[in-house]
């Protein structure tokens, strides 16, 4: 929609091969007609290059803007239409029946080639759109899987920190209760053997409770580590990791804890 006019050199080299220069020029002319863009055949390849200040041959030039030369541009289009009409009338007067039959055959062959090219182009465009859609869906799925994996890792870390915090609080509470028990026994000032035995008994019970609490915390930590490893394995499996590769071997117990 940006091109205002196409200027083509009339002395283009002939190339009748499939997909050659003739087919490209025909496609350009057909596209220009569909978009209502005028096509002007003028100058030559050498003159067109010199007109643009380039020391090269140029076959086709696309005019993007006629700013400042609108009057001249309209005159060029008017002259082009008049000359094209004269050329058509002159050739029609010279056409014989054989020429007409040959022209009809060429037109039919060209129509077949154009239809085949159009079908191939539509097929390529459909395949391109399907490929882009497939890539977009794959990227979206990978993004969702990565997001789920990160969420699972964050959840495991949160649970691990909660378990460690609960363990610290339990140990501090046990130490506090033990200190309060010792202080209360000392305040009572029982110098006899019964008081000492009672204090030792309570200390042993306190130590037993602390040991049980530590064992429970260790089991909880081991359970959280196993849960974290399981979730990581599920996330890796969702990402399509190869379970037969060397990187999928089970980590030793306590590896994640030592790593954190």
C-alpha cells in the first residue's frame, strides 16, 4: 500500500524458465493491478540507472512518493494510458487468426501457471502460519512448565524453613523449661539426697524429651527433603528430561540439606 507507481524498463532479459524473471515480472504486474498501482514501461536499464545517479543497470523502480511533482506524475500516467491504448489498437489490427490462437494458448498456459503458483504460495503461507502457531504454543507450554517448577521449588523451600524454625523454637522452649526447672529446685534449697535425685530425674526426663523432639525434627526434615526431591523430579520429568542420562541419578541422602 506504500508504492504509488512501478517503473519498469522495457528491455528486460527474457527468461521463460519456471520461476524465472518472466514469472517474477508477471507476478509484480498482477499484484500491482490488484492493488491499483499503475505500471509504467519507460527508459531502459542503463537510462534508469543514470536517471537515479547510479552507474549500474536497473530494471524496476518503485515510486513511494510523488510529493512536489504531483502535476508531472499525473501527466506521466495520462501519457502512459494513451500510449498503451495506441499500442493495443495497433497490435490488434496486425493480429491474424494464427497469432490469436497462439496468444490464446499462451494466455491459457499462463493462467495455469499463475493458478499453480497461487496455490503453492497459499500452501506455503498456511504452513508458515501453522509453524508459527506451533512454536508459539511450545513456547507457552515451556513457560508454564518453568513457572510450575519454580513455584514447586519455592513451596519446598518455604516448608523447609518452617520446619527449621519450628525445630529451633522447640529447642529453645525445651532449654527454657530446663533452666526454669533447675532454678526452681535451687530456690527451694533442699540439700537432702531426695531433692538431688528428683532434680536428676527431671533432668533425665527433660533430656529424653529433647532427644525425642530432635528425632522428630530429623524425621520431619528427612521427609521434607524427600518431598522436595520428589517435586523436583516431577518438575524435571514435566520439562522432558531424559531419565536414562547420567544427570538423572538419585542424589545421596542429605545432599539437598547440605547444599542449602
